[in-house]
C-alpha cells in the first residue's frame, strides 16, 4: 500500500487547498479602474486603464457584450487637428501576428496645462471582438502603434512584464 488512509486524506485536503488558493489568487488580480452594474439593463461596465507614461495610456473596456480598446495620447502644444474616425490602432502580439483596429469616432483635442507646458490630449476608441481579446489573453500585446494624423503616429513598445499584464487585462475584461 502506497499511502495510508490518513495520508491520502491529508494529500487530498492539501490538493483542494492548493487549487482553491490558486483560483482566489487569480480572481484577486483583476483590479478594475472602473466597475459598475447598470441599474436598468443589469449590464456590467468595466475599464482597466493603465498609464505607460505621461504621454500614453491604454485601456480595456467592456459594457455588456460590447468590448473596446481605448488609447489616450498627450501631445505637447495646443493642437488644432482632430484624429478622424477610421484611424488605425495596430497591435503586434506576442506571437508576432498583427491586429488592426479601427476607431469609431473622431478624437478632438482637449487642451490642458501640466507644469508650465500646454498639452493636447486625444482619446480614441476601437471596437474589438471577444475572439480578438481571447487572442490577446493567450499571447499578449508586444507593441502598439496609434495613428494620429496623416502619416504621424505614437508607438509604445512593451517589455516582457507588461506583455504579461496585457494578457491579464484581457482575461479580466472577458470574465463574466
């Protein structure tokens, strides 16, 4: 006999505790910037907003079954252009595949002062499918290019730790 009944019970209890603590740990990793339930529809609205630096923020967003990625860019100066609807957000994923998303509205500049400098902030919104989010959950995002106007763009290169975080954000947004 390999194990006694007492040893088998202890091993079984240990295994259950290990799986339970792993599930609890995974559930605790979802730190939403915004989370609420609509009083009328019962749909859950969630956002995970992460700043890369002062010039760039990136968010995963969900309202019911509507999923979006959001890109926030701050440009020095009082800018007078808009980033038109139909602008691209290009994602290079961890498996080196490329995902292209298209904005659904114009992004107009919102000027503000930081320190003694004027900046213009732009907020872009890109619909994304559940399947695309599942792909991000699997391999993560390695590189982000936000198209601004004409041929200009803002690039964000993610290091290994942040690539892993994008997998976690996608998993959290997909959770019911």
